[in-house]
């Protein structure tokens, strides 16, 4: 009987000690619930793979012969390599599906030179700006309607515009008075070009670099508007960056730290130049414009 009592007491003491140990571990953070943000970074480092969502928009991010290319992609690849993540699994998506895909954990990050905007900042955690860019127009060859600005489109209700769904240009056009019935959404840049070529639209707008490069191989029936007047509206110029889930801010912060180093050692400038950008005018210098200032509206 004594043996049974002693054994029972010993068991209770061991259980109590184990419980105390668990509480201490949870309080210290060494053995309790891990931070979900830190867990994501560690998870990617252990797997050696990051899943990236991108839109087919040259020269930011695009697919060519089954290979992921572009300035935003090259920058992300360099940053993640510094974080010990050498493999990128890419998924092609419509531009307006990138942030929803991020929120649904379909992607770890999306990168396509996506412009930081206050509205988007409510939906995703943006990294620091990587590049700066303006807007552009492509029209029918000869520019028969003499379209040189967004205001020209607003002033002529008969002008039809094809714009990539989810792009910031939709809001830009609206802000200068272009009516909704003038604008037709499209899945990507090739689709906007097709709309002009098929006479379903008169003009398309997107970032300057995208249109300049895309129109080179689009045929003689399209023309880039060289004398386009940059709109004097909020959001121009735009600051492009990678975007992360709001649940993965530690991953975002680690990305930012390595991005800053690669800006300072000249790597980002080299990658931009290799993709057709002018490093002097298109690179966002570290600390010059911050994501926080753009999200707050201060630099938007």
C-alpha cells in the first residue's frame, strides 16, 4: 500500500514539474508557440524554395520560353539568394489576381514592379521601393486621334481605352475625368494591343517601360506616343516593390534588409540596367522614398 501511495505521489510531482517547465518555455519563447512570421522565413529557408506570383508584363516580370525573367524577378532572386533561398517557383497570374492570391497563401510574394498605393497597402505588406517609373501610351500608327495625354482622352468621350485589369492606370484615368464607359479591361498588355489592332480600342496605357518594350515587337500598326504628357496626379511617378502577406512581415523585413545591401553595393542598379532600365532615373535609392511614406499618402 505504501509503495502504491509513494508511486502516485511521485507521478504527481513529475506532472507538476513538467507543467512548470512548459509554462517557462512558453514565456521565454523557446518552446511555446512560434511566431508565425519568423516561422514563414524559417520554413522557406529550410525548403530552399519561395513561391512567387507574377504578371506577364515585360520588363518587370514575364515568361519567355518557359523561363521567368524581368527586373523585378531578378531583384527578388538576388535578395532571396542572400536569405539562403535559391529556388523560385513561379506562377503566372493576371495582374488583378496577384494580391488576392497572396492573401489566399497561394504565393509567398508577388513581384511585377507593382506600384505601391495607399489602397494596396491595406491589403498587402510591401517591401521597400525597388524602382521608379512613369506612364505611357500606345495608339494606332500615326496617332490619328492625336492623343498626347490622359486629358485628351477625357476631353473626347468617343476615345476608347483598353487597360489591364487591376492596374493603377484605371484610377489615373478616372481621376482626370475619363468615364467608365470609355474604358475596357483586358487580361494583359498583349490583349490591350489586340484591342487596338482589332479596332475595339483607340489607345492603351501602362507604365512607360512596359509599353516601349512591348511595342517593339507588336507590329507596324501600333505606335508609342513619344510626346506623351505625364499626368500631374497622385501616384505618378510610381514606386514598384515586392509585396508580402500581412501575416509575413518578418519575411518582408528580412527581404528589405538584404534589398538595402544590394542597392548599396550596386547589384540592383546592374540588374535594372540589364533589363533595359536607366539606373539613374529608375532605381529607388535606399531611404530616399520609403514604403511607409507612400502608403501614408505623403509621397503618393
